[in-house]
C-alpha cells in the first residue's frame, strides 16, 4: 500500500537501503512524519518500506527515532488483522483559526529563520509560512484600470529584520540533530573547541541568537549546566542516553538581552555614560534586569548582570569615549588596553 502524493527525498541511486546525499536522513524522517499525518489508519512495516523506498531494517531504525517525538503506537485496529504503526489520534496535525492580521504578524518573522536555511527545521518553517502567505493574499482585481490589491504583496513589505547567519551551510544538518535531541530528550555527543575527546551533552534549551545557534544544557564532563555556541563545537551527533530537564531549570535565567546568552552569575556590569548620550542609553533596554540611575549633571549609570563578557565589551565600545566601565575591574582594564591600542594607530 505505497502512498502516492507525498514528495520523498531521493538519494544518488535507486538502491534500497541507506542512500547518499545531503541531509537525506532528516528528509526521510520528515517524509515519515508527513505520511503518518496523511494516513490516520496507519501503515504496516512493508507499506512504509515500499513508500519510503528503503529497507524494512531502515524503517525500524527510523521508527525507533520517531516513536516518541511523533507519539506513534503499534496497534491492531481490526481484531485478528495486521498490526500497524500509526500516530496517536490526539497528536495529528490540528487546524487553528487565524485572522489575516495574525497571519501577517507571523509572516513578518520569516527573516529570523534565515540562519537555519539548509536544515529540515527551516523547511518545516518555510512550509508553514507558505500556508500563512495564502491566508494574507487576496485575488488580484480583473479588468482594465483596476489597481492591484495592496495586500497582495504586503507579506513582502512587513518584516522583522533578521541577523546574517553565522551557521555554515555545511553544518545545517546539525541544527536538526540539536533540535531532535532537545525534543526527544536524547543526549548529544560533540567535540568542543580545543578538546580532543568527545563530550556527552544533554540539551535543556536551544537559543537562536544573532544568527548563531546556542545550546544550553548539562555537560557530563564538567557535571554542570553550560552554554555552548554551535561555532564552539563540531561533529554533533545524536546519542542514546535519555534525560529529564530539572524542574529548577529556567532558560530565561540564561538570556541576557543584548548582552547575549550566558550562565547566571553574581557579577554585575556597571557603566557610566556622559550626558550627551543619556537619551540614547535611557531609551534602550539592553538587559531585562537592568537598573538606570541619573545624576543631577545628566550622567547616566546602567547596572545589569554581566551576561556574555564579549557582548558586554562590544556594547560599551560602541559608545566610544562617552562610556566608562566602573565594574567589573577586569573588564575596565581590558577596555583601557583596547582603547589605548586603538588610539596608538592614529598617532
């Protein structure tokens, strides 16, 4: 009972079994998801192998990967009949009602996903946005002299500006690996920069921050929760260990606004700004927990958790000689050396 109508990924040949080609495994997993959503009655193992054009052994492997994320069940719908794999009724795709303005607001976020282009995750988002686009477009009027409906291109003219991607196309598949590990509560094995041995990591949260993917989770090697940017790792692979996210874990504690993603710490950043930039400083909230104090002469002091040191450094340097770091002393000394070196180039 091979199902027609579902577009399946092709490898570099017609041989049954594991195919070659970029992102092939995740494309087949996506096809498996589409199949189960399109056929509520389910499939036998032979049906799935024929439809996906792979061996039954490969189907079993994919089913092991997808049983929990897709909430699959192995049942006997008809007493005495063949047992089939199917998605639990409550887990199949559900329709939601959206007004055009709501769909337009969601479409405006499309540029934020550009850094993930090339991954199956991006394809899923693009598919959903394509459906939303249909909802926002009205048929163009017919007849001479009739102006085009201005809403026909509205989805192209309202956008949240995204950050240029810092994820190399060659690592796009690792985005899917990280998200699959997160959603299925499975470990990751990875290699950290300057570390020869591979590490076991349990992803508690995934953050897309300024074009990069940042993992927050438990690192077995250090026995602690750490922050790992994708660019500081290599060779992400899905592991076999299962985990539970501790009830005490809150991803929001690791999010520091413009100051990046970092582990919560007691260290605070205290910066004094000249009166000439006071309006700019007061108008922008760089950290959810920042405090602002204004002196009688117009100077402004901003206090906030330090967050990511490099991001804090870049923020202060952006104000040039109008900003002075008061705390921490180490950051103040670092910026002093940087500014002296920069000044020396102009002498």
